[in-house]
C-alpha cells in the first residue's frame, strides 16, 4: 500500500471489510501515523513530515472505547501520547454537515476518518440518493477522507465489493479490501489489504498485516502475504505466480499448496502457458520463464 491519505489528495479513500478483520485497529494506526507523525512505523507508510490534524467521525462506538484502543496501540509500540480527536455521530453526515463542518474548521483538520459508511450515508444504501447526498456532504468538508465500509458479494462474479450503490465505488479515489486469513492463532489477527480499484494511481501490491492483541497493548506489524491463505480473495493465476516465484513445482505440489480444485488449476496453467506466463519441463514441473 502507498502512504496514508495525504492532505493534498482531496478525494476519498476507502477500506471495506467483512466483520472482525481489524479495520478499526488499522484506521486507528493510520490516525497515529498522521498525528504524531510516525515515519518509522512498522507498516512502512510514510506520512508528511509534520503532524496532520485528523478527526475520527465515529458512527459505531463512543469516544472512550476508541480512545482506549488508540492508547493500546501507543503502549504496544512505546509511542508518545496521542490524543484522539473523536466525534460521536448518530445521524447521517448529510443531515449533520453544518455541525461536522464547524468541528473540522475549529480543529483545522486536514483528514477525516469515517467509521463507518453505512450509518454515515443513511437511507437505503442500494439507492443512488443516499450515495449522492453522502458524497456531496463529504465534498463540503474539503478534507482528505478515509472511509470504512462493509462488504457485499456480487452474485454474478462472487467478488466482494462495497455494500450499497456502485456510486460509492465510483466516487472513491482508491479502494482496498481488508481480509483476514482463514486460520489465526489466539490473540493474533493475520490479515491482508488488496488494492481493488484506483482512479488516479496504479494498483499497488497486496500488504500483509499482523495485529497482536496483548492484554492492555496492541501491536500492528507488516508481514509477507501467503496468498494461499487468501485464495478466495485473489485469482488462481496470481496465486500460481506467487508460488512459482520460489522455484519449480509439480502439479500435485501446487494443488497441495493452493488447495484448489485440480481441474481449475490445470485450466489456469494451460491459459497461462498459452500467454507465455508459465512453462513446464520434461518432468512435468511448472516454472516461471526467465524475462
């Protein structure tokens, strides 16, 4: 992933997720990175070289819970004190825009984090009116925004997307999906960010993240992504490429590592070989051709 939202980029960024995958912890870590700033953070994201005032618009939790979670991350990484500029919101942004604008103006906030989209937009999310009203209200704040949303599955493609109108995707500058691995050890959450859409930049590679909940402290670290842990979130072709980067593999070894149907795997390999993306030797082992 690139750096956290920069205040000069005035279009919304979006992170959507399923339930319980660490989206609030990730958003609060970004808040800390911007607020201190924290340039040597373990995620490797570079903030501006000055503190960036950020406002957390919370439609889900009261301030003392959100502040407590921020302090757990601060303790986990031995950071200086961080004050969470938090506003508890109970009505859709479009109906509350004057009060929110005044709060942003008085704080001189350059970034707002909205947690989460469903309640901030209000109304039937599949209709265009709530999406348009939310986007118009967001524009009035004249800030960079990070918006946390929920997921829905497209019945045609079986791919997750932001829950609600396609306008939420259309208006966003950059969209990432946060996914958790199928299996997680106690007190740890292994997850990954996948860059799904971008209007103004290229797509960035996936980012692996591990969140460790250690009683009264929390640590957030970057880690490599084992795509086999997220096989349902990526294409089989990408998973094959990732595995073959480490060397030649027989079909049965690829099948064991990826856990996909053998016929699906064979079809993907055949398509990739036709395009020159993979090759196989006389022993039947598959490999990436030298480029």
